[in-house]
């Protein structure tokens, strides 16, 4: 089963962030950081295996998910095994600060999932709640990658906090870009248009379109999304409505707002030109990626 998970590939974005953040804070010999980066990727992988069970997803990274290939019991147990292995190996870092941070990260990620489930069942449609969810679900992991990278380089407390903020901003951009993908059909992305709505999720583009227009008919469809009673035709209507009423443009603008905030960290704390350019390229890739 682990072989099946590894063969799914992935961009390895999070361990790269950990290594770059460590370099940005002065680390040179990256042996310790490589181990921490691998641990973070394992933790991320465990959450994906579990997420697919929660979301009843049949596909992950272009291949059948673990739960679809085997079953939910196997997926939950293998996810637990990968998570436990990550926690075992982080203990070898002999850093109480990093161990505590990674343990707390597990709590935050779980809380984000619970908050998302709660927001689906809650009739309220709010941009604030959307950000609360993605900060705990997606951005928290990028924040931890940057923070742990900085910690491992013995950075100052201020540098660590600023690195975390950089990671959080980058993670928010990552999720908004993912959410925009859901309004377009693409084989590279690996999921059909409106998949989030099928799962009961309303993301930033449609939230903006609904709030800015106050369209009651579309609001009724949005509530049907949350109630899991929406049809494929109704989802198509909501997707078209979002595009026609500036939802994609608004989400794109918000990404660039967070991009500007993230650049503050580079301009203030990253003196090495090569590392600066690498982190900027990373940031630009996240906002401009096509899959």
C-alpha cells in the first residue's frame, strides 16, 4: 500500500519549502533539514490518505486513491502508520520545540477538517469562515514547513515568526489557486468541474459572486450545495454564474494581495541572492501553476 502511495508522485512542494526556508535563515549543511523535510512530506501524505476517506474520493494525483484501490479500513490504518512513522522520526531530531510544533500541527490540521465539515452543514456563507478553514487545512502545513526550516537553522524568534507568516501566505495562495481550478475542466488538474460543490464546499470565487450580487436564486442553489441536494445542472449554473460575476477575477486579485505580503519576508530577511530568487520562483510558481 505504501508503494502505491509513493508511486502517485506529487510536486514535493512542502519539503522544498522546508529546505529553502532553512537556507534563507543561514543553514548550510542540510542533512538535518533533509530528514525534517521528509518527515513533513510523510505527515502531508498521511493527511491526504485520510482526507480521501473523509471526502470519499476515488482518485488522487491521477491514480486511484488508497480507499478506492483497497478499502476505507486499509486507508485509515495505513494513514495512521505513515503518521506514526513521521512522529517517530521527528523525535530523533532531539528538538523539543520541533516535536511540539509538529504534534500541534496534527491538531490544527484535524481541527481544520472538522471546521470544514461544520461549515458545510452551516447555512452561513462567509469569506471569513473560508479563510479560517484554509488557514488550518492547507496554509498551516506550509507555515510549518517554513517555520521548522527556520527553527532547524537556529533562526531568531522574529525570523521564525516571519518565516511562518511567509509560509501561511503561500499556503493561502496555493489553496485559492486550487479552488479556482475547480471552475475549469482539465485533465492535468485531475478532477471534474464543480467537484468541490459536489462535496458540499463553497469556495472563494462563488462566495464573492453570491455576496456581491445578492442573487437570491443562486443563493438557493448554494444552500442546496451545502445540503448535498444540488444537481449537476445546478452546479453548472453556479459555475457559470461565478464566472459571469467576477468570482475568478476577485480570487485572482486576493492571491496577488497575499503574494505581496509574502514578498515582504523575502525583501526584509533573505539576503542571499540565489535563495531570494529560488523562493521568489517558488512563490511565483504557486500563484501561476496550471495544475
